[in-house]
C-alpha cells in the first residue's frame, strides 16, 4: 500500500488558517484524515495512513490488550479518554502528551494540504480522546512543511516509498541507527514502508525517511522501473522520440551520492517535537 504524499507544502492561506482565524470548533474531514479543532487549534487527527496513538502505545507496551477500546467506551460525553488512560496508571501525563503530539504530527504530514472541494466540516463535533495539547494551525503547517523538505532531499530514492522493502544481502558497510536496523530485520520483501511502520508502531514519516536513507546507502534495493513501451516503427527520415528517461538507481544515478548530512543518524522526530513544543509555549 502506498502512502499519500503531497508533492507541495500546504498553501499559506488554507482551510486551517481560515478556521484558526475564525476560532471554529468541530471536525474537518479530508481524503486522508479528520482534523478535530477547538477554537481554531488542532487537538486531534485521525489519519488513514500513519499509525495512530493506539498502535504507538500498544507497540511500546504502555497499553494492555483491549485497553484502547476500553478507554473509548468509557470516555463518555465529557470526551475524557486521554485522562482515563492516565488515571488507570498506564502512562503519565507527559508520556501521553509526547506520544499524542508525535502521532498528530505524523498524521498531519499525510493529510495536508486540505483542498476545500475535498473536505467536509461538522460544527461542534469532538473526539472521545479529549483535548490533550492543542496545536496552532501555523505551528502544525510549519512542522509539516519542514518534514517535506527533509523528504524532498532524498527524492531520487522515492521509488521505495510504495514498494515492498527488499534488503541488500550481504549488507555493504554503512552506518545505521537502531530504528533502521529494526526495519532491515523486519523487511522480508513483502511489506511496504507503511506496513513496517504499522507493525512497529512507529512514525510513518520517519519510516519513509529511513527507507530512503537506506536505499541511498545501498542497503535497500530500488524497484526496477516499468519496462518502456516499444518505440514506433521508424519511418525514413523520421527522428527518434529522444532518449529514455533516467530513473533512480540506473547507470546515470551512480554519481548522485547523498550529501553527508542526509545520511545522518539523528532521529528527526525528537528535534521536531522540541521545536514544536517551544512554538506551542509561545503561541498557545
């Protein structure tokens, strides 16, 4: 399954900006996610591509079996599901805020931008999890745009985004992070980056970034491009249609080595969370 990645960052004056200015409260549904707003700020996103908070908490061992469903059933009209999770002692308030913020950023990356013709708005609708930490539309869109820039720097290896991940054996010597090693260990040639993110309960954006980095380092095979259509029969005096396009991983791509900082082992999620947390303190 492929991931819906928009090629461009959100427009400067989009729906979120307008709703933020009008301080609306309700649910804004788009093709790849539903944004829940309180007074114009986004406090929850139910995305269709990135693993949600439930999968993240389950993968980390924070929730017992059926714990998420139990919280949803007992949240009630007060929409206090998040506080229920904390009250049960399954995680601390700080853990809830950080995990929720990470899931929200991940979902926003695949759900933005929002085109007016593809969205519906339900005034007053809320999410059972409740308001944990609202994020301003500006901070959310800035974080999303920054992530797109990080991914765009590895665009020559975008072919691996929607294809099963096939590790290269034997591995060439290359530095890897612990998260990249987990991805390589789980990759079996059948699961896409999206599948691996869900199986590990981790960021779908971070998984895409890691898989592209692994492909750039020669640790993951790049899918072959589809066979070109046969050229039409050449008539006397007629020219050819031009050279076949060069695809990433082809002979002409060997010189396109990644910049050293692209292969850095630092996890972008941590820096983004710190920067967004600072922005929240200033804007909320």
